[in-house]
């Protein structure tokens, strides 16, 4: 059968592969501790679910404009303005079916064939597919645990070619749990301006910073070339509702919204009503989740960190990178062996880039008990397999 050559441009995530193996194990009745997926374990808060029911009974649930409902665009604009002390209008906001789609739309809107995009390594693998499908070329830059997993400006500068069009930043970071300082963010904004690049800042974990405050690329900056990606998936435990957004210059937003049409027409309208309740409603739920993620990070640190196995103390999100170099195994093999031998599912480092073949990512978006049990099993396994 003749299928599209575009399939070969996709970067299937190693996380999904582990999920499938873990599911197969569960089917056989064997226990699994799930530390592989970046999915909050909390139920979506009640007031958000209630609003979805209310809206579906009282409103006409039809198509919305490509860029989303005006009321939601206004709410997101107001929230972004308030958080960053800048002036964001509805025309600067495109609502999307999750942050995933937001990233894809931005790539479709800005890239020409052969354009290069600087991407973090380790970094979230989905960026690679979006770039490739939009005709672009990903150019990894290294995030070094010994340098807080922050980008190195000199290294970035050495990667610039006439084709470099954009840089992607992701703080708080997946898979690193790293949070950027405001000084380094300013340097990165200068770097992007100096080289005439779009700076795409994926801030989907913006509400989960353990100490201090989240530093946004839009904080006090209103550059035409800064593009912010965020959404409700993580902040309000709404991954399945599929609502994210792009904040950018009006022209980028208009172009992105045009690409929504052949993909989805518009994001789900029920979910848009729910997202409005999330953004405009009580925010204690976000604080409660932040406190839980901070506590769980500490629990994992008390087991794996104490044993010297954590690459860098996480400052946010709900991930950490664990060093497996003592075992001499590459991360793909290690992940399979760990699951087979002790029933803990984790993500292989190499799915996040070539810099991380000797590490694994654990997600602490699971119960406190499972964080302790899983971390202990991982620590003991690494110790038992150490060369
Ligand atoms: N960006 C990063 C770094 C992520 O880890 C994720 C999800 O895991 C997303 C964006 C997209 O999330 P969603 O599409 O659920 O909004």
C-alpha cells in the first residue's frame, strides 16, 4: 500500500512505547507503578466539570470561530496581561486543541521548507514531529544538568546559520524539572533578537514552580517575535479536555487560526466553556496541586537524591532525570528491564534526545505512596545492577 512519506518524519515517543508495554503487563495481572506518563493524577476540579454540564444544557454547542470563543480569548488575554504586566488583547490569542496543537500551528505559521529550529536536548519529543511535518529541521542544543539544565548562549550562537528561524524554550521543563532565572531569560531574549529569531516559549507547566516565581518570556516584554504556548491541561488537571493556546503577534495568530480550519475547525466548545471556568474560577485547586507536586518531588529526592542518582534537583513541573550510568545499560534497555524485573514504568532518556542515553525520566504525578515505592524500587534496582 502506498502511504505518505510524511510518516517517516514522525518521531514516535518512547513514552508511548513504555505505556504499551506496561499495559500489556497489567493485562496479565501483574502490578505496575506508572512513573512514565506526564499526566496529572488529580480529577478535574468540580466547578470546572459543573460548568461543562451547565453550558451543554443551556448553550448551543456548535462550532466556534477557528481561534476559539471571543469570551475565552478575552479571558486568556486578561490572565496573560495580569501575570506578565503587559498588554495582551484577544487578537493576540488563539485557542487550540491542547498545547500540542498550539506548537504544530505555530510551526505551520512560521516555517518555510528547510528552516531550522533550535530545540532543547533533552526536550519534549513532540517538537520534532511538528517541526518536520512543517518542513523544518530541528537543531538540538544541549541542556547540561551541571548547568541547571539551562541553555548555554555560546553554544546557541555557534548553531546559528542563515536558515535558523526560531528557538524553542521550555521552562519549567519536561523532562528536566528545570526552572530558568530571569537573568538567563533576558539573555535568551537578547540572543533571539540579535539573531532575528522567533522565540517560542512553551510554558505549559507555568503554575508548578516550587520556589520563587515562574519567569515568562513575555514578562514585561512585548516583542513581535516572542510566542508563548500554554493551556489548561497541567494547571487544572484537564489533559483530556484538550484546550491550549498561543499568545503572539496578531499576524502570527491570524495565520495559526487559518491552519486550525483543515485540522479541527475549532477546539471543542464544551471544553472551551470549561476552560473559562478554570481560568476565571477559584484558583485554590492549582495551589493544592502545586503543593502536592512539591511534596512528591521531595519524597523522590529523599530516596533517589540521597543516593546521588538525581541529575539535577527539580525546581518545578513533575519530572526528574535519574542517572543510570552506573548500570552500563542504555536507557531503552534499562527501561524494559526495570519494567520486566520490578514492575516500574519510566521513560527512557534517549526519547528526549541523544544527550540522555544514560538517564531515565520519572514522573511524580502519582500518589505519594507510589512515588516512595517506585523510587525505592528504582534505587535498589540501579544499585543491584551497578557494574
Ligand atoms: N509542552 C510540554 C513540554 C508538554 O510536556 C506537554 C504535554 O505533556 C505539552 C506541551 C502539551 O500538553 P497538552 O497538549 O495536553 O496541552
